[in-house]
């Protein structure tokens, strides 16, 4: 039986895109473009982007997780974490 309790409130988006030759895709948030780095080895890969407010998950079309991040609205480029 449904409890009537909403799931997480907030803004949800799903987006289909392709990683450009430099290994980046763009995402608009609050009328600003943000460039999200994935890596050049994934250039040309079709991706599915799941967005909940500032939380972002980037998946391949097969469902493999490429990147998970929290968008920093103060930065135009979201670099990959250092490993």
C-alpha cells in the first residue's frame, strides 16, 4: 500500500547526450553552461545523464556508471577527481 509519503522532492531530469571529442559534455544549470569532464577515452560514447538538483550521475547506454558528482555552480568546468 502506498504511504502517501513523497519520494525526494526536488527537480529531476533525464538527458540523453554524447561525449564530445575532448571527453566533455555540457549541462545547463540556472541559465549557465557547465562543462563536465568524463575523459577522452569515452569520446563519442552515448550517455544517459540522471540529474536530481545538483547530484549528477552519468551512465553509458548499457547502464555502466561513468561518473557521479555534485555540481559546483560556481565553476564552469567540473574537473574529474584526482586519483
